C-alpha cells in the first residue's frame, strides 16, 4: 500500500499544496517550524481521521479559513482509491471513492499508517493514557468493528459516570437504574478487554522477535496487559463479566464517594519487560528506545499479517533520536517494501543507501519543492 498523491487545502500553514510521492522513500528536509511535520500529520489524519498532535480539530484548519481539506489517492493491491477528509467547525466528513461515509469508523481502515515520532518514546515511559491510545488506534486500523465497540463503551462509561456524579457523596443510589447501567457497561467492557488481549498476543509475537534482533539476542521483550489484579486472559466472556461484576461491587462505595467508575478498560495499562525487568521503571534510555522501535516495527508486521498490505510508515524527526545501529536496523527493515516518509533538518548524519535513493522535498516557510 502507498499514497500516490496528496493535496492539501487550508491545512495548517498550507493554503494549497499538491504533491506526488515515490512508492519507496520520501524525505522532507527543512529547518524547524517550516511545515515538514504538517505534511506528515496530514497523511496521518487522512488515514485516521484524527491528529497525533492535537485533539482540537480546529487547529488543523488554516487560521483565516472556514474549513480544511485533505485529498489523497492511495494504491493497494486492488487499485487506486481516492480519499477525502473535510474538516470544519461542524465536524469531519470522510469520502472513499467519492462516496461520503455515514460514520468515520467506516472511513478508517482504508489506509493503514504507522507513525513514529519522538513523542512515541512516551508509549514506553509516559502515562497509561498514552498506551491505551496507542493500543486503541492500532486495533482500530486492523479491526474497524473495534471502533464501534469502543464508541459504545465510551458512551456507556459516560452514562454510568454521570449517574455516579449526580449521586456523589450519597450513601445510596437508585439500585435498579444503576444495576442496568452497570450490566450494560460490563458487557461492553469485556468486549474491549478481550480484543485488547488478542491484539497484545499478536503484538508480542512480532515485537519479541524484532527486539531480540536489535539487541543481538541479549534481551527478551515481554508485553503484558495490566488489568485489575486477578483477571485471567484465558477466561471466557462470561467468566470475565462475573469477575468485573465482583470488582465493581467491591468498589461501589468508593465510586459513590468519588463520582467516577473505578474499574474497567479506561483504567487498564500496558507493561513492557526486558529480561523480566520493567522497562518503564528500570530500563535505560537505550532499552526504552529499543522497546519503542520494536513496537513500531511489530506494528508494521502485524498490519501486513492482518490486512495483507504493508502500511505506510511516517518517521517524523525520529532518525536523529536513534543511534546509528538502531537507525540502520529500522531502515534495513523497511527497505524496498514499505512506503516511508521521513522528516529531518539534514540527511548529513544519515549514512544509509535507502536515504541516498529517496525522493527529496525541501520545505521552507510553507513552500515545498521536490528535487
């Protein structure tokens, strides 16, 4: 899979921009704050209908415009697919093959991307929220139905939290209504947890091999899904539901005191272990970076396995963050097989033949010129 053509209208600092890409490597060179990352972000937004940098869609629209638009032509093994995402104050609309999609969850998944930026190192050392976002976005790319389930869960969580909030500090709550909300919440939560566990198993399979290769066989990476203590990944749907029901009953008093739901997928986390040591707590910076790189390369392999298409790789100012060995491992892995976009202030420090044969774009003050 690769993107052939990209057109931006009123996107960030670009009034208009029209680019043709190489199916191999595309490198955007320029100083900081010139618009390199905006191009990279637009490709991500075209695929995912959301930015990796902001949750405020208005920031994506050029400051003096009423709307922004991203047009792209994506080529996969079946042919070329025109895609379009419009962003306005009223929201976002996505089109595939010129047909407007009734839901954005139907739009996502046509174009698969893997983004690797310096902030992605926070997947290892950052907050649980970052790791939950990572896992939800990746599952959503390979399983569009998961996005429907996630939206349903978030809606039920909001309803249950609202009921807890309006009864905060009280000794009792409307038990009939609360029981109905809780039962619906549990059933939805179990679906999310089971999908996440299945994904972690697949990710572990690839990430362990890749990490071993990067570390020259000296380290073993293990990924664990951190749910409330006692949850068994091998349980059936019914057993998990019974377990969550019991856990929620145990914390009901505390939930009423605090006015929020205290048990469920919105509180879960991922843990990464290298040779049985928690990387987040005890890992060196090099081990944390190797873990993050292993996850990204595992994502590529996992998406290829599940969709039969290689995703598009976006490397936003990340090569300078990696030492020569990790840099070479990354570029050797994607060489000739994965369409890759790279942003950098200079290619002088990147000594790899892949970059030497790339299509070069120079970015200066919102203008992009190709060699």
